C-alpha cells in the first residue's frame, strides 16, 4: 500500500525591495531542492515572469498561467508545466498579471484565491510536491497578499547593502499585518543574505547587523555576488545547470540543505 501524499510546504520568496536576488533565489533554490530529491513547484506570481524565463519556459509557450488560475479560468493542475530539470515544475507568469490587481478587487475571497487553488489541487490524492515556492513581485500588492495568505512561511532574500535593514523592517510589518488579519500561522522561515562581496567591508557590516537584529532567523549560508549567477537567466537556465561548480551554485545547494534541516527541526518541534 502506497503512503498517502502529504500537503506540500508552501514558502513565499518575498522582499518589497527590488534587485535583492529574490527571483534568483526562487530559481536556484527550487532547482537545488529538486536536485537533492525533493519534488518542487515554483509558482511565478510576478508580472515580469522572470522566474519562468529563468527556468526555461519561453513566453510563447505560456498558454495557461498564474493569471488564469487567479481569474478562475483554469485549475492549478492545468497551469503546471514541467521544466527540463527533473522533479521541478512551474506555474508560469505573463504580463497579464499586471492587470490582475484591479480585476481581483470585486472577487469574493480575493485574498484567498491562490490558497484555495492549492487546497483544491491537493484535495484529490494529495500533492506530488514536497515544496511550493512562490516568487512574488517586489511590492506589496494583492498578488503578494495572495501568496502570503497561501503560504506556511516567508523566505526573505536580503542584499548586503546599506539600506538592507530598512527594507527588512518594512517587510516584517507586512508579514505582521497578514498574520494579524488573514493568515495567523504565517512565519518567517529564514533570511538569506545575498550578493555578498567578501572584498567589501560593507557586506561584512550589513551581515553582522542583520544577524545581531534577527539572530537564528538568518541562514548560515551566504549567497556570494557571482557573475555566473547573473549570466544564467539569459540562457534560460538556473545557475546550477549553467555552471554547477561556480560559488553561487554551490551556495544554493548548501542553502537547500540548510532549509531542509530547518524544516525537519521545525516539524519535530511542532
């Protein structure tokens, strides 16, 4: 008798500040999770659709998308596309999502549409995925609220730069608001320091400040500033496929291992 499928762990990759490595983290962390045997689904809920591009889904082939799911025009199952990476799938996004904000305003349960879609998908025989990673737009919109309402936890990529803590404090306020009003079980899964430049003293200072303020919430793994990570999306592939041996790829593999370890400790404590 086969073991029943479990509900996947849903993680939002979010930061209200752009250019912090949010989509890069969603792409490469999901790839690393799949590579170590964890079936993973990425839901691209950013109108720019960069996670879809970075995972090799051409715009011309995005026929059923996150937009269709949010509008109630398609089931989540109909929008899932397998990537070239074994055990990794994606619900792609297009620019259509940029108009979703206005179109969703009058919909009943507008904050819960993505949560309901995920629940319906898992209701019949469970989900084949261990993890669902949702890549959000770099702003607080109804799309981001939908993602946080559907999520178990938030992963925050944080660039090692001067205004990092200021942006983090804004995001923490948003998470608190969602927790207080919509999703009381939402937690901060972890903070990932990205674009770390070991030649720059500011990177060390920012990292130390974040660790002092956020303690164990900050991952031990740090994502370095790495040219190969920046090049990979233009080739329609994650850095782990483009150059597995580069420091950035190796860091994301370590991050995936640390995430799974945290999840196991959390599950044991629950």
